[in-house]
């Protein structure tokens, strides 16, 4: 699991940006109860929400279709 620094999102290649989206959705679904990401649930949910908004904005800017993000809504 890798969450890139928020300032690097705009510079991520397509593969890494799309992978970031998949990883975020996995966190929202809490499907990956793994030692490498369990720490993420200890931080404020609002921080993760804002980070996700930044990823989504970059995807939209590049013209990528975002098929689903309903799991994100369950975060708050």
C-alpha cells in the first residue's frame, strides 16, 4: 500500500494515479485489514477524504472516467 504525498499527485503517471484510486477504494471498503494499512484508520477521516478529493480532481483534469466512489461517502 502506498499513498503518495499530496504534492506529487499531479505528477504521477497514469498507472500510479489509477492504482492510487484503487487503493483508496480498498481503504474505504476496509477490505484490506493488513499491517501495512491498518495505521491509516487511526488518522482523522477528514484528512483521507480531502486527499481522495485531490486524487479525484486530478483524474477528472486528465479526463479519466470515475465509475464509482460511493464507498468514499461511507467514510464520513
